[in-house]
């Protein structure tokens, strides 16, 4: 059975489509009231896992518990979940009110109870003025609010979201992201949310499960995953602009040193994992925002001179490209800084903020 305080427990779950393994011996415990985000590229298995929890796919092996009850073979309607899909899936001929109440009416819920649930959902989602409109008269954001409301009126303990914002434009995505976060704060329900958008994951999640090839690569708080990725895949997937990677060798000594051609970066401030620090081929990673530019770079443990190659204004700040060793290397500067192609610059960083990955395995060192 699921442990006390656990809302959803997935135990040794595997899913195969014929000879193809889609999910592999996957384990995940979601605490009561927790907001978990399943994050990864297309085809990584995140939506498939959500559909298994919902009961829309039959699993090959393992068990699924919701609120301590084994629901592995229960019908979706009997699992105590509300689901919001990428497509709004609203009935076009029905008003918003009828869309919200349809599932409750089919389930035989009393009219007074239906009215109360719709009023509560409409108030929370601020869609009271829309109740008598039909979906064709709504914007994309309003339709998605109605889709969320349809899950909300079910009065369940667990909400499942399958990329609910991906059909919206950037401004609406940002607005609804805030609303979903406020919704979670109000309701305190367990929410499991699928996305390939790292900004959604970082801003919404209590914990993020980064997936690849049907396997959870790392499950942790957003800042932990961002600052201490367990492998090169996680490090490269999170971050915009992406982490800088430099391939080279680690040479043991006091201190250990990362070398790539003429480049030598001391690692005395780097926090190695408990497995220890052996020499050999590895990849050095540092995020663009952790690189210091100008006179302030002189205070950093590692400093080097470089030349500006490309300048990319991004509004709030500017992304500058140069070379470190023989690799392209980017860093961020304030938008007010004026840099031009060909300018000589000095950059520096603290290797304590870097990530070092073993080349054969890709795992953090």
C-alpha cells in the first residue's frame, strides 16, 4: 500500500507496445498536495505515464495506488482523478455551463450539488460571465479555463494535466501558468503536470521528474535539478540559453584540473560527488548566467581573455558568444552593456558553480 502522506504511488511500472519498451520499471511517489511536473522531450514517455495513471492505457507490469487504493485495473472514472488535455475537447453545441455539468449529470449527481460545484469552479477560474456562451464564442485561454473547470467540478483529490497550455500563444501561456499555480495554492490538491516546456516546469513544480527513454533521469526540486543535474542530458535539457559544454580530460592532482587543449581550469572548488574524482575523459559545463564579464571577472577563480564573436540582444539582457578553447561559449550581460563583434573581453567564473560529467556514462562527477 502507499505510505502515509502519499497521494499517488507508482511501483515498478512497465509498459510495452509489442516488443517496444515505452516505460521501464518506473517508480514514483507523489505526496499529498504536491505539484509534480513530468518534463522531457517528445517521445520520452511523460504523456504515456500520465495516461497510465489515468487508466487510459493498460500497463504491462507494476501497480498504481491513488490515496492508498490499488487502482491498477480500475476504470478511469473510478480512480478519483480529474484530467485536463492539450485539446480542450469541449462539446461545441453546449454552453459553458452545460459543458461543466455534463459529466456530473451523467453520473447522476443531484442538481443542487451540480449548481454549487459549477458556481465554485466558475468563481475560482473567473469564468462566471461566460457560463451561457458556447465554445465558439470563447478565446483559446477561456476554452482552456473551461476545460480545467470541467476537471475541477468533479471534486477529486488528484488532477492530471497533459500539456494544457501548448496550444496557446506565449502571452496566454504565461497568464494561465500563473492561474494554475494560484489554483494549486487555493485547492492544495495533488497535481501531476506533463510538459516539454522547461519554464512551465521550473515555475510550477514542487518537484520535477526529468524523463528520457521511458526512465526518470532525475526527480528533485527545480533549483536542485538546475544547479546539480545528475547527468549531461538533464543539464542540456534545462536552461535557456543552454549550458556551455567543453569536452576534455580531468587530470588528478592537488588540485585536480580540467584540460581541453591549452585550456586549464582548476577544480579545487568543485564539489565532487561521493563517488570520488578519477581522471579521464569528461565534459565541463557552466551556465551562461554564471559567467562574469569585465573587471569583475578578475575576482573569479578562473579568468581568461577572449574575443566577442556574436552579440544577441534578448531584451532584458544580451547573450554574447565567444570561444573558450576551440568551443563556442556563451555568457549573459546586462542589456545596457554595449559590445560589438571583435571586441576583446575578459571573462571569468567560479568552477564551484560548474558541472562535470564523465564522458562514457554522461553522469555527474
